[in-house]
C-alpha cells in the first residue's frame, strides 16, 4: 500500500476493521497513497471510478464508513486519505453519515466536506458548511471546532478577495486562542496561534498593508517557536510559508526571509505541494527584487536555481528510475539517508518530551543524526563527481555565471525567458556580458497567443500572423543586442516551451534564416554537454509533397 500498489487493496480493506487503532490508521494512510496513484474522477463529479481491479472501487465507501471510528487519531488519518482521493463533497454516503453521527464526528465530516468544496473552488458551499459548524460549536462551547471552522471561513474569504471579511474572522480566531481556548482543546491543535497569525498576515497582504502583514508574520514565527518548545514538534512546511509571507511583506528586507524559506525547503527535503508552489513563487519574487535593485548577476543565478528546481520537481513527481543500476543504487542510497534523518528528527522530538528526558538517549540520537547528515553530504559530493549529468536532480547546484560564459563561443547568445503573471523577463548571456530586458506582457496574453498558434497551424496566414506577433514580444525587444551573434540558445519558461522559436517571423523571414537555433532546459547543463551545437552547411529536409502522410502536417 505504501508504494501505491492496488494489489494490496483487499488486505488493506480488511485491516480497516482491525481491533487495533494503529493497524486501522496505517491501513487508511496506505489507501490514501493508492488514491494519489490511481484516482480518476467521474464525469458527473459524484465520486471516483477506476479502470482497475473491482476491489479498488470499494476503497472510498470503506474509508467513509470509518469516519465514525471510536479513535480520533484514526478519523483524522481517514479524512486525509479521502482528500487524496478527491472525493466529491456531495457524495450521498458523506451526507447520510453526517446526519447519523453525533458531535463531534458530524462536525469533522462537515469540515471535511467544506475543505473538499474549497479544493473544487466552490467557496460559497465551503463557507456555508464552515459557518454551520462554527455556530453549533459556539452553542456547545467547543472552542477547538470554532477555531477549525473559522480557519476554513478565512481561507474562503481570502480566495474570494474579501480580505476585510477575513480580518473579521481572524479577530474571532484570535479571541478564541487568547481567552476561550480550554487546555484540552489547545493540545489538539498544536499550531493554533501560528496558523492564525499566518492567515492574518495573508489578509493584510491582500489589503496592501505591508507593515501590519509583517507584524502578523513575525508573530506567527514567534508563536511557532513557542509551540515547538511546548509540544516538541516541528512544522517545517508551516515555517517555510511564514518565511515566504515575511519576505513578500518586507519587500527589500524580505530577501533574507525568502532565502531562508527556500533553503528550508531544500535542506529539509520538503515535498509538500503547497509549500513547493510557494517556493517557486518566492524565487520569482526574489528574482524581481534583484532586478529592481540592479543586481543582474544575482538575478540570473536565481533564475538558474528556479529553472533547475522546476526540472527536479518534475523528475521527483514522475518517480523516474534509471536503467543504469549504479545510478539507481546511488539515488536509493541518498533517499534512504534522507528518510533516516527524518526518522531520527522524529525520535529526537519524542525523546525530548515528558518530564524527565533521557539525556543519554538524546545525546546518542543527536550523534547518530549528525553522522547521517555527514554521510549524506559526502554521498552528494560523490554523486556530483560520479554522475555530473544528473547531479542537479539530487541537489540543485547552478553553475556560476563565469563558468557558463566559459562554455559559450563568441558568436553564441543564450536567451533565457521568465514568464510571470504580469511581466516577461528576457535574460541574454554571451561570453562577454549579461543583459536583462523587461517586456510588459502578461502570462495570460502569451498563453492566448500560443493557443491561437496551435489552432491555426493548418492555416498558413493565421499561423504567420501569430508568429509575427510572438517575434515582436520575444525577439524584437532585444534584437539590437543580438548583433554579432550567429547562434541562439533558447531556454524557455512555462508556456513558451510550446513556441517554435526558429519559426518566429519578421517581415516575411523566419528566425532560423538568420540564426542557428538550439534549445536547453538550463544553462547549467552546459558543463556536461561539451561544445554548444554548431552550424552545418548541409541540411536534411523532410516533406510531405504528395500528401500521403495524412497526419504529417499536424505533426
């Protein structure tokens, strides 16, 4: 089940009924992992349908039936598993169970449905359910559920760009924490204060009140440190998000916090999807800040890190395995050391708990953790020496600007693009200089043009019109700076991977008529490529003159 193998489903379904809570929770967690691998949502959105073993179709109903387990920890794991299956919040079994169960189980189910509506961008339904739970919990003076419901309300308001309403709910959450939180409830939400301050900071950012946002994020960080000491439990993903918020609110001073958040993700091997998304946004922001300060070289190094991180993220998501047994073994060893370090951190946190921690055990665990960290650093260095062509898939390490320049012949210019929501940045680099050009075009407009290009591929006039427009945005702004270059190395970003740069048109001529064009995923791979591509006098051209290849034109 832990590796997402559907053949384990019958045994796991049986384990959900086990007498021991640990077995039930472990089975639910494994079924959730299978959901990440195999889910396919029904067309009508009412449930999950899988083209596989018939036993797989029993998973979601079985998980829902365990939502009323007698143990709260088991119910929590089951709720997380159902989120991974992306179950519809309108599932009739959900609704029936919510009506049949008693407090607090019915509230837990309602809040689960609210979070599922939130994931479907149905914020009104999410708000409705969260408000209902809040009012009922308030009547029964159950502060913990009031707080959980309030968080859901705040998130929905923020997504609807209703920061003022979000701040009203944040005031309620703050009052709950400061005045009404019973000790038994507080212990069950270990990041109550830090999460509330984090949401407060996000609301002030929406209102462009950066000073208040900064105060809220700083309070979140302080609360997180207190919570860490009180509960002997770290939350690296939450800390990274707080750091990103601090960075965005401080603008110039935020560089340090953005960098800390980015390093935290890298050093702690955080794989949480939301945190990685925030990390990518933080890198974009960091690049912009360096450009604004005139630090072009630093901006380019960050761009390389950004590009390599995206490449590594895709690699990790695909779970690629190497045919070369030595490479695969080395990758597995590194992963094993990462997992051992994480396990030792958990053991240390548990050992620090209690009234009389075992100092000898703590020292032994700390020494073992430091030993594992040293082994990991040593193996990474060995990996870089042994397999330089894939080393950045293990630990991102961009080439220095000077090293990249050394690989570029005098007649070659690298053009590296960064597409952000409102601006396009073009980085140009040759053996002598670096320049950055800013183009005022949104990602949405570029996407629209690329869609027009793909739809008009069979209409020569339409496609030429779009290719000319794209030339005006991607090449024309830096055309004067290309003088003396005969070869262009293109490193695209996001939607620009779909653009045939060599076919871009200017006054009836294609770009490839003037330059030799080649593509790279990152400038850092030049270190393992050898020489950059060269021009050839002879060309092999393939065509479809008689029309016998029916799909040839489309290809």
